[in-house]
C-alpha cells in the first residue's frame, strides 16, 4: 500500500470513529434529557413474566412498600448485595414489604441457578428484552428503585447497597403513615 493510500484509510477510519463517538454522545444526551422517572412521580407500570412463569404487573403490588432491584448473575456487585437484600426481605415482608428482583436479559436457567445459589425467596421477574430497563432508564447495575405504598418513587440508587444503607432506605417505606 502506498503512503497516500494509507493516509486515506486512516482518515476514513478516523471519520468513522468520530461519527461513532458523536452518535454515542448524542444518545447519552438524549437519554439524559429524558431521564429516569422522577422522585415523587407515580412509578411507571409494567408487566413481565416471573421466573416461575406467571404474568405479573407492578400495579398488582399497589398498597405494598416495594423495592425493585435490577440485577444479573454475571454482575459481581449484584452478588455482593444479594444476601443483604434477602435479609431485609425476610425482616420486613410481614409488614407489607416486597422485593422484586428484575433479572436483565438472561435465561431462566441462569437466573434460577443464581436464585438457588443465594437462597433467594423474593419474587424474580424476567426482563428478557430490557423493556423495563429502558422504561426506568437503568444504567449500571445493580440498581434499585424504592416505591411507597401509594405507588410513588421515593428514591433510587445505582450500585450495590450495604446492609446499613439498605435498611435506611427500607424503614421509611415500611413504617410510613
């Protein structure tokens, strides 16, 4: 290849890379402007299939204090926080607290193995096509959304939750007046 041909190839590759970076930045800005559902806003309803094959909807949980946790079996921080989430579920479920673990785009087999490994007994819903991830504008996982008994979003957290932080999030949900 001649020097001039190499220059043209480099120039074309540079233009393609700049176009891809520009498109990615544009998408990030557009998604940021649309943003996550806001605190105090009614949680957008959705329907999924549970790990045990039942059709389920978020609106079916109206009147309950809800924590939605988005996770994947391949996600190390998800693995780290699961024992604390299970513990809080056990501690507060008789008071109307529900954890919904939303598995992102994995097979039932992978999710079931994870559930068995961590001995989870809260509901697991399967977001196979990432519809709910897009609806709630979920970025990094784990990510959690806290919904009060009236169905309003009161908080959201990206990243793993430590037990003390998790309890601080859950107590106001459970004991609200």
